[in-house]
């Protein structure tokens, strides 16, 4: 089982508290999958919504394929995500609660199929972000000190 990571959303780990992750397939056109294989994907502002019992990936930019034709789809068009009904219903119950949202963490190719790792997240407060930065800096200083004494 080969996995090739195409794009990651590093900002999401800083901006949100990740509660749970789930893997979803994604419906793409022919030229879009070729762009994904080239790594021309940006998840920066992406999010997912549940509409009419289906999960849709919004604001994810997949660049037009350079060898494509004039009918290349819109780079930011909504894309359907493939999940089981049970998973959609469970996520719908969580997302309807206040403060919860679905954010793509990474897009990857698994056995030549495009997959998205979705995360159920809650936004961090400013003080939570500062605390995480302080903890990371302290850990870094500790590692430097240990390295000096070896």
C-alpha cells in the first residue's frame, strides 16, 4: 500500500484543536487528478460542509492541468467527498454543535486514488496558541541543553 502525500495544511494544526480525523475519497475530473499527481494543490483555506446528506470540500485550489484543454474545471469548485452514510450522519451530528467544523489536513494518493484526511476541529483561542508556542519553544530549549551535555 503506497501513500504519496501531495499537500498538507500545516496552518490547521496551529489554528485548530484536532478532535478526530477521518479518511475520505474525493471525486475529481481527469485533468484534476493529473494536477493532483503533479502536487499542484493548496489546502490553505479549505473546509468541508455537509449539504443534502453529502460532504463537499470547499475552497481547495487544484491548479488547472497545464496540458489540459479549454474546458478545465474551476480551480476552486466544490468537490464531493466519498464517505459511508454512517460516517456522514455521525459527522453531521458533531458539526451541528457550536464551534465544530471539518478541515482538510492533507491530500494524498493511496494506491493511485486521491484521498483527503479530514479533521473534526474546534478553533483555538489566542491564549491556547500562545501556550502551544511556549511549550514548543521550551521543548526545543530542553533538547538543545541535552545535546550540549552529551
